[in-house]
């Protein structure tokens, strides 16, 4: 930078100028992960493990992105910033602590044996069915009988005949709905005198 100004000595005014360096303060950006899931952080296009700590000049505009692991999903930012916009940009004017919150997820897989349908949370699904749910989600599953078939039981990670039934997603789950054909019984009645 150039510094200019005037200096008056013994009635004579002199113009003075010179170059000087200004020390721009640096601030620390600290990012940690929290929640039931896990992930990493991408800063200015480079991925880092959590927790992350880095120093930047005051006023730096920094792009940050939470990258969830394959069995997790990003939910929201907390502490220094809030919301769920991802990626997002921050301006560093002081030391900042940010938390990236992740949620653990699991897969629910549903198959069937025999003719029938399966409904998840009230909606008919195409079988085989695979979907990802947040840990702790309660799912209602129902076996729907078609004409000529009878539901017999659940097998796999859900057992028994209760229908519909509820299952809590706390691990990867595989469930099979079992149907059998409805058999008709012909009865001949004869009369003798």
C-alpha cells in the first residue's frame, strides 16, 4: 500500500510518501462432525477428515461442503452457521467453530414368495423393494393378498403372521412376505334314502 501525507518543517511543507505493509489478521476455522452418522468435509475443493482445523486471512470467502459416508446422510449445520444448504459459503471475520451433523442410514429390502403385494407406510411397492431410511425410523409393512392367494407369514428380519406390522430401522433389514395359493375344497354331498 502507498501512504501519502504532508509534513511541515520550519514553515516549509513537504510531501511525503512511502510503501508500508499491513499485517492482515488470520482466523481459525474449526469444523467437527456430530450425530448418528459420519462424513468428511470439502474445503475449496479438497476433502479432509473431521475434525478439521485451518487458518485463513480475515475476510476470506470459503466454500465448505459436508460429504456424508456411504451409510450416512448430511442433515444440517450448527454452531457457527445454521441451515441445511450444502455446499455453502462462509466469510471468515473471526475464529469460527462449525458442526456438520450427519444421520446414520440403513437399507430396508423386501422380497416376496408367491402372488401378492407389499405396502410400505400405506403405499404399494414394486418387489423387490429397496429403500434407505434414517436410523430409528419406524416403518409399517403390510402384505396385501391378491385374488387366489393367502398371506402366511413374514420371514427374515421380521417374523410371525401379524399383518400389517411395524419394524424399527436400526440396522440393514431384509424381509420376505410369504404367500400361498388359495386352495378350494370340493365337497360332494350325496343323499341316501
